[in-house]
C-alpha cells in the first residue's frame, strides 16, 4: 500500500454508497476497493448527514470533500523572511533537526 494518501474518486464513492445500502461491512468494502478500512470508515463518518433518510450519499460526499479542499490553510507560525525564519532555515541547512532547533529556542 502506498504511504501517500490518494483521495477517493467519484466511482469509489458510488461503490461505497451502493455497498453500504446493501449492508456490507466496512472491511468488505475496503477489500473490494483496495483501501484501508479506516479510510472507508472515515469517509462514511465525515460525509453522512445525520438527519437524512439516506445514510451515505456519494454526490453529497464529493461536494463536501471539494469544499474541504477549498478552505484556507492555517497561517504559518514563522512569517517568511523574519529574523527567526532566517535563523531556523539556516540551522536546517546546517543539518539540525527540527527537534534540535525547538529544544534550543522556544518559538
């Protein structure tokens, strides 16, 4: 299995929807899609509407996933080109680990 996460495509979401309606287990769905059971569980948990009569809807799940991608990321703790940023990048180039830098200076 890859160590890099690949998002579910529309076809996989449709398969998840069909198989959950058939009452198949998460592990069975994961085996069919060649995904980790935790990925299937997370997908269903994140994209199920609690008050809906349909427990999992593939189209709604795709829309929600796209909305999450559009959300802005958190701002950086270190502002680019600040004095601390320059020191940290210099130490990283010298071979210091982030843990060593953090132990030396609390940012």
